[in-house]
C-alpha cells in the first residue's frame, strides 16, 4: 500500500487530535483539528485508509505545509 503525507492548509495551533496511529479512517473524516483566529479547521483524510503516524501534538503551533499525519491508502 502507498502512503500519503497530509499537510497543514494554514498556520495555527493544534486544537484536537481525533485519531491515533493504527486507526482506520474514511474519506472526509477529521483526523486533526486546528485553531486559527478562533476558528476550528478540520484536517480530513482525503481517502479511506489507516493512520500511520500523527506528527503533531495538541497545543503545537504549526505552519502552512507542515506535515501533520501520514495515511496509508
């Protein structure tokens, strides 16, 4: 199976992590939620797969294009 690196669409703070490595996800399911300017922005799985790694922690500051998680598709 192939892996896909999922990156931040915007700079912000990691508000909540919804999944852990090894968890299955379906397309459009939120894996991580960012907070930016008091708005919550979900980072969703682009397709059905399995989370390989979560590369951020709640409270981390992240920048645009930073890797957030890796998905096995």
